[in-house]
C-alpha cells in the first residue's frame, strides 16, 4: 500500500470504538498445517501483477484497480478458486461459493451467474481477464508467468 493510504487507514481506525475479546486461533486441517507446502503454493499462485489488463489507463481507473486488487483484495472472495485454492483469474470477480459451504458470494462483474462474462470484463477499457498459463518444470525449476503493474 502507499504511505498515504496506510496513514489514512490508520487515522480512520483510530476513530472506531475498541472491541473487547480475543481473536480465536487458526484451525487448519492437513495438509495446510505443513508450512513447506506454502512455498510451492506461493510459486504457483502469488503474482505481483494485476489480475486484469486495462486497455485504457487513466488515473481514476488505475486508482480503482489498485483499490480492488490491492488493499480491498475483492477477488479473494468474489473469484472462484481451483482445487488447490488458487484464484480462477479467467472468472475474475464472477462470484464464488462461500468458504463456509453455505451460499455464494455474488458476481460483481455486472454479468449474470458465475460466468464472469459481464459488462465489466467485456468493457472497451479491459482487454482481457488475465489467466495464468499452467506452470511447467524447466531445467528442474518451476517457471510461473509474472506480470508487472503498469507505470
């Protein structure tokens, strides 16, 4: 996050009343209790680049993309996941099953259902929903696709 955004967020949090209580500990099931597997998962799924490539980049769109894909991390709930827990970027913000198993998290692309082909992703300002090609072993190493932020 940008320094000013962190400062603004901290100032906002200071205006809220404190809440009494303790956060419960994590309850993870096997194999998520093994930290070694986290490194491989990160190589497969974490990417510092944007999830959507914009054709037209102006200041307002860049700010919106930064908020949605960064601090707001909207895609973490509103994008379906594959069997390994990675985001299905070709269905970015298209709605997903709730992690509790009850209900769904809505599609916020402006389209219907969970297809993700609504007006947001077919708008003239967006060239495509980025999708990560499968990773392949090359010379004993995994080579994921990496995108970078514009500017």
